[in-house]
């Protein structure tokens, strides 16, 4: 009888990233090995923390698990990582200026999901997006390589654009969990009731009011993409190509949702793996 295969920390994070099916994975493929190892380990950390919120039904248990992750970050930066994700990530943190505060910000964003299911206005939502996407964008930009401080500002704006696209795509999925990320003030602006979204019913769930609300969300996301791309310094454009791949994949997804008239309450629009890879390859060839 053969001995069971031993999974190394590096194999663990690789499997975690690949299994997610995320668009991010396709952008990683074009990186040189050291940077690919770093972004894969960091992305696996983000997935582990995010999965706590999405997969643990008891909020108390989820809070305890997130508290454990905070302790693990502290231990890891003190030289004693115990989880394979942190064992894979820690040897690479110094090379790419990844700090404990970056990881704790991601945990803080996930903790918000346990205590908050509504956001009164866009300012509140933006704070959440900063933690779960802007900081992630910053760490990714550091790993990809940058020479100009403006690239970090670009990364935060792109992270916001990507997260707003996620929110648009996942309105129905989030409603199933009792969450609405669309700001309450904007629901009121377009006269859309929270219970209409939570019920996820046709046909009145897809009212003209709802479509107008979603068009407003999409237009803001597009503005964020445009602002992000305008902020990216030419000197760092080559290094930041993986982020541009993400922008093109997610913006294509956003346009698909728009073309389908925002049918997001009962379904989750997605691109095929082959299409994501093709967009990534085209971005790689064009450099934009």
C-alpha cells in the first residue's frame, strides 16, 4: 500500500487558488515563478478568510475562526506560522513589503460581513470595499512590481471597481444570505424595497425601478475602471499587466450583465474558463 501524498504549503495554496475557479487565477499564470508564488499564497489567505464567512452558518463560530486567523497572523509575523497558507506566504512577505496590517485589514472586512448586512450610503460601502478589495489590490500591485507611488492609488481604485462588479453580479446570492450591499440611500433613491430584493421573485423583482438602480451601480463601476486606468503610470504598465487582465475580465462580465438587463436576482452570470483565459492572453499580448 502506497504512502499518502504529503502536501507542502506551496501545493496547498496552489490547490486552494486553482479550486476557487476565480478569474484571478488566470492572471497569475503569466507571472514569473517568484511573484506567482507570492500572489498565489496571498490569494489563498484571502480565500481562507472569506470562506469562513461564506461557509460557516453560525456567526459565533465564524467570529471565533476569524479571531484565530488574527492570532495566526501575529504568530506568523513573529516567526511561528502554523497554517500552510501562512507557511507558504511568510518567506515572501519581506520581498514584496506585505505587512501584518494588510492581512488584518482583509480579516476586518470579513468580520464586517458577520455584523453588517446593510450599508446606509456609499461612503459606508466604500469603507468595506477598501478592506476586502482595495487592500487586496495594493498587496497584489506590490507583488506584481511597481516603481511609482501612484500605482498603489491605481490598485485601490481598481480594487473598488472589481468589488462593485462582484456586488452587482451577486445581488441574488447575497440576498439568499440575507445581505444587501446596495446602499440603502440608493434603494430609496430608486424606490426599490429591500424585501423585493430579498424575495428574488419574478416578474416584479425585475421592475424598471430595479433596472434603473442597477444601471446606476454599473455606471459607477465603469467610472471606477476608467479612473483606475487613468491613474496607472506608464512606467508600471508592463509590470501591472495581471491587474489589467483582471480589469478586462471583470469589465467583460459587467458588460454581459448589462446586456442581459441585470438578471442578477435569480442567477449568477459568469464567464467560461476558456473565455477568461482568452481575455487574459489578449491583455498579455496587447499590454492593456
